C-alpha cells in the first residue's frame, strides 16, 4: 500500500513536473518521426519516454504495419497549451496522413503530460476492428493504471501491445512479449483493482490528498479560455466539435466548435476551416502523401501513408 508521505511526494512531483514543460506544441510543430526514416513511428521531443520504450514502440509499430498494413503512430508531449486534445489529434492525424492512402488504416496514440490527456484516434478503415469501445477499454485497463504510477512509457507500451493484439486477432510475437517495457501487464491490472480496495481506507490522509489535488486543479482556472460574447469573461469551454467536411487534396475542411460559458451559461458556436491536404515534396505516388509542414525532408527520411480519420477512437484522463 502506498504510504501517505509517498502519495504526497508523488502529487507534488507531478504538479511541479508538469510546470517544467514550457514548450507548447501545435500540430504543425510536432517533430515528424518519419523525417528520420521509414522505420520510425514515435515522436518523443520532450524525452518523456525512455530509449527502451521508444525502441519497443517502434518495433511494435513496424511489426504491426508489416503484418496488417495498419500504421500506428505514438506521440508523447509535455503540453499542447489550451488546444483541445481531440482537435489536436485530429489535425495532427490529417496533417501527417497516418495510415494507408485510400485504406485509412492509421492509429494515432497521443499522450499529453501537463493536461493528463491520452487519446487513441483511428482511421476510418480500421474503426470496425479497433472500435471506440475497444479504444476506451485499452485506455482504462492498460494505460491509466500505469500512468497513475508515473510509468508513462509502460502505459503507452502496454496500450500499443494491446492495439497490436486486437488488430492481428491474436497474441503478440515472442520478441515483443519479451521486451522490457511490457513485462508488467499483470502488475498494472492488479493496481487497477487495488484502487477500489483503497477507497475503504480514505480517512484523514485521503482528504488531505484530495485537497491537494483540488488545489492543483483549481490552478487550471487561471489559464485563458474562450471569451464569452455575452458577459465578456474568459470562461468559455468547448462542449463539442462537429466536423462538417473533411479536408482533401482538392479543398479544405470545415466544422463548428460549440462553447458554453461557465459564468453566465451563454452558449455559442464558432465555425472554422482547415487547409486542404498537400503532398510533401519528398513523397511520390507509391509512398503515399502527407501534409506539408513547411520544412524540407532529408533524402533519408520517409513519409506516412496518406490516410485520414473521421475522429473515431476514444480519449481519457488519469
């Protein structure tokens, strides 16, 4: 059982650690791992993941694509600022073009440390296999218990392994099962069940911890939100995002974001548009396409397959 002192230290470390990530990424600024070569599938600019974890995730994604043509990308970031995680993942997915062109068999796993967001977004061609319900189950059962123990790499590796198993309808190969990052699946499953047992021992220590958590969460209210057109206060929170038209290589996309003011209750909507997809200069008709990021690719780099998403999958927090 985790002691009160250790719980306190973990909470403080999480809070202070989240403040350490000054960089706020936009979809256009996330480093594309394919620039390093076709064998790379992991973006880890803040070095949240260890070298062993990155090695496993790359090997898992390589094996998955070889066996099923499902292209999996894993992104681990310190912060995406005030951008909604769904919107961030959707734009990044479309910008890079994850998954096979015309097959749309891409999977994006996105982890954001400061906001405690985790999202699995799927291409339209894989939604029947990797359903929204299964994505939610992977997050809840495989990832969140590890994240709560500050084992971010473990959680992402366990989630990637489960995605592999679902997409291949079977067990992962021995070389993946034996890698260091995925040997503790049973331990995290036990941790998830122990969370329920600990509720009976909440007591005074539990209330103190809860107060600390609420204090940390209250700091989020000082972060800028959308400005309410009625009361003029920055208390607007997005309630949903409706994509009306997906971006293609011939025209841009469009949609509407819906907001509600937490102060006066006023609701409003804001239409938006996205740029059309563009082929990168390094891509050819056989290797697929990707959004142009404004930087030139090296001759040794690779590219994603040119797929798209309609926003399927699931998200969660820990």
